[in-house]
C-alpha cells in the first residue's frame, strides 16, 4: 500500500441510513484531502454528499489503495474477497455495534480513516480459505472465504451423511445438518454457534465443527491450517448438500460429491485503529466479565 | 383395539432387504392365524411371500386393528401420523438396529406380533403435537408430529430471526438456524443434537431447542405441554423459513409469518414387548456405561 | 400470612454496605408503621438506624409474618430454608444486580415492602427438595434445598463413579465430577452451567445434570418431581464425595454411600412485586435479545 | 535411546490382576532376551514370575533405556513425568481397554515390546506443560504435566473467581468451578468433558477450558503453546483453589494467589506399534461412526 493512499474503494449497503451517515461524513472529508473514492456500479446510492466515481464491481479494487467496508461483519467479509485479489488493505467501519471484523466505531471514523491513509494503522494479516467443489469431468468451482466454508443439507427434514478426510487420511463419518470448516478468524462466527472453540486469530489452525451432529461425541476438532480437508457426501442418491463460503452460496453437492478446503495463496490485511486488543474485542462481543459476583450457588 | 386383532396394516420400505425379511417372515405367519394384512397401494412391494390386500394410503388405518411399522424410527413416525386418526395401536419392528421407537428386535418379531394380536403388549400412550401455519386470510396449514416440529432457515447462508411466545407472553428473539419444538418423545431426536435435555417420556412438557443459536446463552427451555407456542418470523422481507414435522416438510413461512404449536387432541399408542424399560433403551442408544474405569484424569 | 403483617424477619449480610443501605432505609420506615423487625443474633450488624430485636437464628421465623432477604440469591436460598419451617412468605431485595430470586430492585424497596405487608404481592409457591444421606445403622442426615442438591467429588484430581436410580429403576453409571439434581427453580443456577435446560418454574420436574461427565453422551435428563432419585457412589474404597444443598455442605459420602433426593413436604412462598414476568427476568439475566442484527454469517 | 535396549523400567499397579498378567508374560520373555527390568521400591508386587531389580522411585529412569507403563492412561501420565527427566521413551500397554495413551493391546504385548527394544516403534514426541505456583517470598512450587493443569475450587459449594492473562495481556474474569489448561495431548481428557475441542496432537496449541462456568459465553479458547498463561485467583479471602497436574495435586492457591502455565523444556517420547493412526484411535475411543443410518429425523 502506497502512502499516503490516494484512492479508496467504498463497500457497503449505502441505503442503510446508518451506513449513509458514515458515507456522508467521509465523502467531503476525503474530497478535501484530494482522495478519490470508488463505488461499485451495482450498489444503489442515495443523494451523494460528495464526489465519487462509479466502477464495475469486480474492478473496484484494481485501482484502490484502501478498501473501506461500512456496515456489519457481513459487509467486511464481502469486501475481503474483493480485496484479496490484490491484497488491498481493508478498514472496517461498523454502524454502531462493534463487530469482530468491523472495529472502527462511528465516532472514530475520521480519525481512523486519516490514520489508515497515512499508513499508521495496525496491520493484521489474516489467511483465507479456499473451497473447491469437484463437479466431475475435471471441472471445479472454487471460492475464497475469510471466516468459514460450510457444507449444509439442503432444506429438507433429513440429515446428511458425509465423511471427513484430513490430508488423505479418513477421520470420521458424520450424520447431521452439515459441517463448518472455520479459520481462526471465523472461529467466533458460525463455528462458535456449533460448539466450536474460540481460536486466537494468529494461530495456523482450522476448526471442523459438525452442525447439530447426530452422534453426541462428534465434537469440534482443531487441525493444522496446512491440512487439506476433504468432505465427501454419502453416495445415497437422495443426499444433497450446499456449500456456503462466508455466507454466500458457492454451489451444490450431489450424493457422492466432494469438496476440498485448503489455505488459499491469498491473504487479507485488516487495518485496526491504534490500541487494537483482540481480547478486549472478545470480552465486549461475548458480554464477558459482567456480574460474576452475585449468583445463587 | 379389539382382541384378538384380525386386521393388520403394514408400513415400511418393503424394498429394503432387511424390511423384506421381516415381511417374508410375517405374511405366512399371519395368514396361518387368519389375520388379514393391508399394505398401501403407493408402496412398492417385491415378490410376496404371503397374502395381503392393497388399499389407499390414507385408508390404511381405517379397517386395521393394529399397525406394524417395519424399519427405522422414521418409518414409525410416518405410521404414527396415519394411526393417529383412529388411535390404532402401533408396533415398531426395527431392521437390526434398536430404535427409540422401533423396539422389537428382528429375532423377536413373531413373539411380539403374537403378543400384540392377543392384546398382551405393554401400552404406551404418547401425546402428539400439532403445528399450524397462518397463511393469511383465515387460511392455515396443519400437521401432526410425534417427535418434533422444526422451524428452519431455507437453504441460504443467512441466519433467520424469530420471536418465541408462550401462551401469549413474549419469551425471546432468536437468531440462528431455527428452533426445534420437541415432545418428550422427541427429546432424544433432533432436539438432543441441538443441546436439549433427555426428557422422561411420560412428562407433559415440551422442549424448545434453538438450532445453532447466535447468542450463546440462548439455551433449550422446557415448558408445559399445555402451553401454546407461537413462533413469529421477523418482518424482514428476505427472511424465509420452512416448517418440518417429524422430518416431513409442512410448508414455508415468509417474513412476518407465524406458526403455532400445541398439543394435538389425538394421541398415539405404542405397543412394547414385555419388560420394556425406557432407561435400558436410553443406555443402549446412547452407549452409556461403557468403560468408565479407564481414563486419563 | 396475616395481613397487615406486623413482624418482619431480616436476613442478609448487614455489613455489606449495599445491604446496609437497604436496612437503613427500611428500619425507620417499618418502625413508623409499627412493624417489628427481628434479626438473628448471629449476624453482625453495624450502627443501627432503627429499632430491631435480636433473636436466635433458628427462631427467626417463629414469630415473623414475613421474611425479607437482602442480598444476592445466595442470601435468599439461606432464608428460604429458614422460612420453610412455617412457610413464612419471602421477599428478596437485591443489592443492585437483579437475581433470579431477589427481584426487588433497591429503588423499589419501600413500595415493594409496603405491598408485601398489605398482602398485595404476587404469591409464587415453589417446591423444595430434600436430600437424605444414608449413614449406616439407620442413621441419616437430611437437608432442604430450593435450587439444587449436588454430589461432587472431594478435591482430588480423580473422577468419581456413581449410579443413578429413579424410583428404584437403574438409570446409568456415571463417571465425572458429580451430578446436580435441580428443581425447576434451580435449573438456572448450577445445572445451567452443566449444560442443563432452563425449566419453567411452575413445572413439576427435576433436572439431573452430570458435572463434566467423562462420557459425552451422558446428558442432562428431566424427570418427574414426584420421582425418588437415588445416587450410589461406587464401592471403590478411595471414592469419596460431598453433598451440597443450595451451596451449603450437608456431608460426605464414602465409597458405597447412598443419597436420596425427593420433593420435600414443605414449600416456600416467594413474593414478587406487581407485574412479575419470569421470561423478562430470564431475558435480563441471560442478556437475551441483544444485537442479533449484526453478525458475520 | 540406544538399540537394542538393555534395561527396561516397569511402571504400573502390579497388584491389579490384568496388569499382573502382562507382567507375568513380560518378565520371563525379557529375561530370555537378556533385558534387565527395574521396578520402583514403592510399588507392591505380587509373586514374581521372573527377575527384576528394585530401585528407588525417582531413580527408575536413570538407568533405563525404555519405560513400559502397564495400566490405564493414568499410569502412563505418571510414567511420563518420571521419564521426562531423561526423555526415556515410553511404551504404554493397556489392560484390555484401549487408552488414548496406552495403545498396545494385551495380545500385542510381546511383539510391541520386541519392536520397541529393536528401535522399530513409531516415535511420537509430545510437549509437556509446566505449572508454577507463586508461594510468596520468591518461593514457588512446580510440576510437569502431559495432559493438563487444572485450577479447581476446593470442595465447597461456592464458585471461585479468577482472571486469565495470556502473555501478560488480560483475557477474562471467570466464575465457576475452575479451569483446565490442556495440551493438544490432553484435549481428549478432562478438557473434552468441559466442552473443549479435540486438538490434533501435533499442534503447538493449548486449550483453556473453563469448568462449569457461570457465564454461558465463557467458552473454551485455543491459544499458542508458546504463550505464557497466568491465572490469578480473586483477592477475596474466602477463595481457595487447588492445582492439579495430570490428576495429581500440586498444591493450593489462596485468595490472590497466582499460577503460571508454560511449555516445559522437557518433552516425552511415546512409542507406538506400527500403523499407529490417531484418527482411528479417536474413532474407537469416541464410538464414532456407529449406526448413523437409522434415526428419527
């Protein structure tokens, strides 16, 4: 990232009033500093409060020195996959509620963006996962994910059966609603709802967390992020699953279908305001440390 | 149920070889005792080993004194909803692996069926749940369930938000994959995979078990089976859910849609072989009591 | 309870400044209304701000029309066992943090106590559990509990093995740190930390929640409160356990020792301020309903 | 380890008949191969079936080329701390039930011991943890552990409050029964009963798993094994905790007391029979992969 940054890409749902507020604050500020702003053509924008250029969605990161994601963690996940192509650094501004990934509070927007433009933010490099679906005849479908890659049953009342293989070695046959393969970053997202552990974000590990597993001892397992994970849907013809990367559907798996998850060659660089403390973020998001003094035991 | 029973309805996937084996065993035996056998027209049957009459699916329990479900618990759940119309008693024969509901082992088929025909089985009356979806304009869609009624997100990467109301009082707003409303009978099925408790089957309670809830303190709750449960999907237009009764899709709920769950007026009567012991069944199904002597603490 | 109530017993740690504040507020108020206040001789009290009589701990409820517990839920649990002898109603005033049982907020103390004296509070009758330890030779040790009765290992690194029996029928052999037998009232206390469900307080059920069980399928089970629960410690001579009722040690169990838990003949009557809503209390205590809108799935 | 190994140390409870059987098998066999056997003076031994030398407990590994632990995982944990002084390799023979650490089956004893003596076993180096209790005035108490280091409340009905610090940074304040700090090796022991994940044994991570935590979002966390973990008991005078290393009590912590956990400089080398497969061991120990085909969803 060249400093000072001259071109910013904005990502978000600009019709959300709280997002619009931050946009309205930033556009004139960035104009006054001579920083150009890019916005995807596909995103509806309300009455502009400052200048910006419209570019193609896929081209948004081609010229940008910095991506500013405004919204919730979902917005940042989307931006991360765009930014990954050139590893443009990402700043996440939340709409009032702290996110795990969008950790600039609305009142700190100007100061944090200025710091980012000057290259004074804390850099936080996070690995990306890559899901690849075998579609037969040498074809495959692939996608990146910062948080997690999920195999889930298609909406029916039935469980799916599938096998997990780690580096070519058979791990287990599972029955249930599916499985989450989460990065350390994603350990506090869907995997946490499935009983997975919190993982310090600098660790090179993956969490495999079965979703509502039929077998009660089918517990989350932590493996090396250098592993190649293969998930094979059972051969039963009625079995069908869906693969979801960071909340976006990648494709379907039919009975006998296979998906692999590996570390992607790309990474993402998050920018944090000064004094970033992951543990403080955890305490805040998980409501830790409240009122342990008064209880009935 | 009149004794001795003269007419049996068979329910199962007769093309499954293990089910076929039990059918082949039972047909000549029942013929020799002068017991008539009814089978749904809709079910494919392989080379018969004895006489039976084909009747319409919905009519299968109209004349029967006894329903014999052969297969897994899924087969018995299906049979239970048929049997509920006239509360015809149900005998569940498993295909080799003990089920929570199909507890006649293949080697005990003849003896258990004979005991059932003579009216010497243990009677075990179980309540049924009724799900009702409000479809607007006074219309509704309803279904019975022995195990559970599930609201689940339609296959997307997104969570659904919904409110729970108990007897008209607001309980909570949930975000996650959905919620299971289970009878005591169903507490060992899907609800158990969602962290719900095991409930003794004679208790008049329901379990509400959130599925992969976003909030970690959103835990299963046990309420009176006399309660009326209402579940309201959030108003967001993109929100869509699906309602599943005992594994069979009942219908969809759009944003703002409502579902109620109550005790049904109907009940189901399960027949058990002599010496039925629910706790022994639990121990067997949950692999309890194995090898606690040797561990590393 | 005769109305208007003329005699109140105070229970609490009066040396805690926040408790002292409520006492200082109440004593002159009650004196002005001609209500007599009793305090246990055993409790240290700081400079009094109004008149009260000192009585023996065990006699505290003999004359009182109303027991006012000031402090946390632990204080109310203690008061409940005193009050149970004559079923004197109990009002629980918390020290600033809402409890499951102490639900009068400090700012509402005067109004709530006045309402209680006039007999205008909501009555909420809760069952009590009784633990009984067999000590051999016909001797036994017994105690009441409002929340829970716990068998736990004595402080060593080793697990304990024990059997559970329900109404004389064998349930399971457990290995782990022990087991919590909780009333519906106690379902939100220790049992919840052990993975037990929340139970609506009006249900006649008990929760048996194993503590850190060795076997992953050894899950909480809900049984009828009319059941007699027996817990038998394994015969191994080195096995020793401790029985704790509502946080107070009742006694020890040696290898082969037995404990029974039943519903006690006594009950406890909690008084609630008007508009008491158990579900609202749950939402407040469990931080439900916060910020489900913003997440990274 | 010099090959062929000439001196073996035996560790186990030799009065256990199943252990005695393996001893009776091994002593003459080893004698016939000219291998000397050492047994601790402190261990009661029944009628010997072959020659062995008695040595001091602490000296048992000083001369040995190989330690053979016979019994359960607890026996191997004990042997591991002895063996760690000189990193003498360890072979674990179980008494009939496969352990996570004792993976030589009784029928394979001779073949596995012969392979170990010849240096043909699979070597599996595992890190050790070191717990250190600050006792004031510069004094400290320390111990090694292969599986886990546990801070637990002393037997009372009360919870303990404590803080966790990772590399000098504050993580959280916990209330509950205590906390397990487990190595990857220990992730399948006590930590698993506390809701911790399974961790592949080659990963350089620790699991911090709170024991029956009061706060439901107080979930297990995975951190780097290079971290220094500090646990500080709250200052309240009545608070007292106990520190347990691999099931053996190390000492007590009073209110305000501190414990640190780090990777120890020593390691342990486990020997496995050929074809060792950790995932197969997991499947066997956790009863995975049984009967997922038949269920009631």
